[in-house]
DNA sequence: CACTTTGCGTCAACGGTGTTGACATAAGCG
DNA sequence: CGCTTATGTCAACACCGTTGACGCAAAGTG
């Protein structure tokens, strides 16, 4: 089988349309494709024609589509954390960290949705754990508490972001149908069978929105309340 | 087009292999298929042959694959919430609801991973939302706050549960490798480059455990702190 | 019982997907 | 210059979701 992943700077041959392929170019084109034409636009065949090459040429650079998706995810993580420096306020710093992770995921929802549950123990994650645990230590938590609380924090952030990304990664029709359900199907709920739903009927539209910041802020409030006094 | 979703108790014809189709049977078979062979094993064609019928027969019961997936998700919710009755203590009741949803997801990890972020728009979800919102109303929150806070609560529960389920759905080797990373790779972190990691080195094993209860309890603590006085 | 209606299982087909093995060709080295 | 080999191209395979036409048999009616 000729499928192998080459190192950089091997000899290249331009495609029929004159493009020089590379892992970097392929990853960037994949991100562009997703960004321009929606999540469902990422297929080997479409990627091939966007690059002006035969679809099978991509298998010279990635073992399979999954391999390609992971490469894309790696790029996203790097971009999201780039240039982040925690400040003196540990609550505010954790908050910014949360928002950065989320923004990175939402910028490329489909790739994030596909890779979010995959755990890549790499340098970027190393640095993130170091930063997060360091912030909780600076808040005065003992090491064992700091680790447990960091885990609760980062799992909340990651899982919420992944969920949001997964929603965005749905085909438009399904996503919009899910959102409209709250302002349509749920509005017709029988008042007697569902008294609570009936009471909040006018507010159900909020269900279609994101709960990310609400959840993170609630969690951070609980952390601040549990912290040894006067550390913020 | 002959594609329509029938009500229950319409007349039936046995398939060529003698099975009587029904929405319930199809959903159960789908759950079994996913549980045995993973989410990617769920295709209309495979489901058809597992049921002993032509793939296109399924379109008499579900509009399309997405419709089927939503039905599967709703079944999981229903199984998890079966027999649950909220008590007078709204915090304790929300806590039990969280643990039930989690248990339901962990019982079908692979199906849960693919359905967690969907709005099923079906009866079991209806009842769950009714129960949760009702508990927050009983705590004294105004309707708009109750809806927002319920969303933050249920999203935290669902996304955490989905993340756990996704980890469980990984092949054993990969899952164990991820867990061991905390007691192996992370132990070798350079003390100077990663001072915080170095400080908590002996506690990192906790990272391989679940943060579900910790996160839910932190969130519930924040909710209790925000609640109008004396309602618990 | 016979007749009509129609629910629904089956079949064949369309256009999409990821992936692979065989082949051809050009890049770069000796 | 010729050889080796990396790599782009092609054709093919095995899937996928979905649809429209068809016909059987079960339910409804008298």
C-alpha cells in the first residue's frame, strides 16, 4: 500500500492544475472550506477539487480523514491559546481561559465537534493545565483541592464548548429545527399536563441560546465562595 | 410521496422474515446495534437487515435518519427518568435528576455520545424539562431566571455526561492510555517550566477520575446561593 | 362473505461518500 | 544522462441515505 505520511521538504510534483500540495496547505484549505460552505462541506472529494487535485492524493499526506481532522484540531488548539497570559485576578483569568477555549472551538465547530472528546496530551494542554492549576494554587487552595477543582472547571468548559460546537456542526436544517422547537413545539404543551412549562412559556426562547457564560460564571462563583479568604 | 409517520395501532403486515415492525422495536434494535458495534454501525441498511426488513421500510416509521436518532435519544431520557418523582427539597431533587441522566447516558455510552446535544421534541424530554423548570420555580426563581438557570444546569449535566459517555465509548486501549497519561507522562513534567504541575504532582491521579459530581455540586451550591431566601 | 380502500413492505435506482491498488510521470540524485 | 522513487491520477469497490413505483394483504364496509 502506497499510503504513507511524508515528512516536510520531500520532493513534490505540482498537481494537474499547478498547485504544490503540503500538509499545511491541505489543513488550511479544509478550514477554509468548512468556514465558507458550512460544516457538511468537508469531504475528501470536495477537498480534492478545492485543491485542484485528485481526492486520493490527500492520502499521501494523511492516513485517513480522521488523521486529517486531528491535524486540523491541533491547529485550532494552538491558535486558541496563542498569546494567553494569566493576570493577577485568578477568577478573571480562569474566565478568560474559558472564553478562549470556547472561541477556538466555535471558530471551527465541525472539526472541534469531531475531536473534542479525543484527548491529545500535548504541549498546549500541558501549558493549559499548568496555568489553570497555578491559578487555583494562587487562590490559596491546597494541592489536592486545586487539582479536583481544576478538573471540574476545565471539564465544564470543554464539555460545554464541545456541545456548542456540536450544535453548530449540525446541518443547518437540523440546527434550526432544534432551535425552533422551543418557540414552536414547546409552546403547544398542554397547560394541565405541563403547568411549569405553561408558566414559563414566554421565556422558553432562552432555551435556544447558549448557557456557556451562565454555567461558567456560576461555577466560578462557587469556586470563589469556597476559596480561602481574601486571595482575590 | 408515501413517507409518513403513522400513529400506533395501525394495521401491520409482517416482513418477509415474519417480524412485526413498530417504532418501539426499531428504536430498541437501533440501541442494541449501537451498543454492540458502535455509533458508526447505525445505518438504515444495517438496521434493516438486523430487523429482517428492507431498509426503506423504516421510512414508514421515521421521516429520516435524524428523526430516528431523536427517537433513540428520547428513549434514553425516558428510561433514565422512569419512576422519578421530585421531592420537597429542590436541590436534592435536581441532584438526583442529574445522577439519573448520567446513569442513563452511561448505560448507552455510544448512543448518548451522538445524541446528547439534540432537542428531541418528544414526550420524555417534555416531561424532563417540566420537572426541572418546576423545581426551580418552586425554589422561588422568577420564570425568566428559572429558564436560564435550568438551561445552565441541564447543559452542564448533559455535556458532562456526554463527555463521560464518549470516553467510555473509546476502545479500551485508548481509554486506559489517556488515564495513565496523568500518572505517567505528566509526572515527568519539568519542575522549572511547570512549577504548579510540580507542586500538585502527587495529586494528578485525580485527573483520571470523573468530575461529574463535583461540577454538579458546585453548580447546585451556586444556585442555592442565588435562590430567594428560605425556599429550601 | 365479497369488495374496496389503503397501509406498508419490497424492489430498483440515483447520486453521494471514504478508501485502495495499479499505473504513469516527473523530480532529483549519482 | 539514466535510475529510483515520490506522488498525482485513474478506475473501481463497497458502502451510505433517500425516493418513487409497485403490489400484496389487512382492515373497513355492506
